[in-house]
C-alpha cells in the first residue's frame, strides 16, 4: 500500500500545476500540497519536493481548458486567493473535473465546487474594484506610482488592464503586503520589489519627489521619497528570479510578464 505524501512546491502557479501532474502521473495518495516555505512533514505522510517543469504544467493547464473554460478561471483565480489549504482544495477540484464532474452546474452537495467558485468570485471582485479605483501619483522622475494592499494576490490579474490603459506612461503598481510590484517601462511589464523602509498603501506622498497628486483625499507618505528617486529603489533581482517563479505565459488571464 502506498504511503500518503505531502508535495512541496516553490510557491508559483506553474509549480503547483507541476505537483498536480506528478500526483496524477505517479498515482500518488496526496495528503497535502504546500509551499516550500511552509512545508512540514505530516504525522502520517512523507514529503516529496516537486521541481517546477513548465512543459508538465502546460499539459495540466491544457487538460483543464479542454474540460471547462470556467474551470480555467476558477483554478487560477482561486489559487491567487492564497487561502489556507487552497492547494489541496484545488487538487481535489481538478480530480473531480477530470473524473467528469460538471463544475458549471454543481449539485447542492458539492461543497468543494462551491468553495472554489466562491473564492474565484471574491478574487475577481477585488480585481475589478482595484482596476476602477486605483489612483496614481506622478513622481519627480516621471514615473506614475500607486500602492495597494489587497486581500488577494491580484497584481497578475490587473496587469493587462493597466498595460492597455496607460501605454505611453511608465508606472509602478506596488503590493505593500506581498512586497512586490508591476513596473511598466514602456516596453513591457516586469515584476520588481522596492527597497523601502515603510510603505503605506493608498496614501499619497507629499514632498519634492512628487509633482502631481491625482487624489486629494490621501494622506502624507513617508518622507523617504523626498530625496531618493523611485527608480533607484527597484530591486532588479526580481526581474530574473521572481518573474521566473511567478510567470504564467500561457494563461488566458496572463500574468505580468
């Protein structure tokens, strides 16, 4: 009899899809799927580290798409909710999907399908709210800057909206909770971090660094920006590390890069 396993992945969506592929391919008994930073061996299961493989992730993604267009959105949006235990929940969801369950018409007793759909809906709602309410301010080095503090990891979802809306202006949208942001440099969007002492989401910085305010009801930011250009604060390491780990180039809801 096979032992139950806890699969450890790198935290990226591609890594999660790779873990699903491995579980299906090797007919594993999966007790949990955890990010590497939180992975802990269970009392009755052994752990296995899963290394991200884009080709395997694509096969799972394509398979989900063939089963249901709704499931494509539900899986990706619910994953970005970062809810506790979301990986195992989605693994069971995908298993039911491949077993022939119609996720578009869940039965009343299908609590699993309801939970995934509800999470996806909550993420989609915050995505729309952010796209309509986000306000930028112009910095002295002519970069538009906005900070957000979302409940869910929505930056990969809003990238397309702001790229199409602000094509002729460089901008940064920074998630203060997750410590990374989108930087549009007129050529494309990159994932970056900022070297900040403090960032207060939703507040405008007053001072020499900023030439224009686009929202009058916002308060003073930390004076750190008064003397340091915002571009100089960008952590370029994320252009190769984090962007590689977070990129989902084949998603119908494409991520930032």
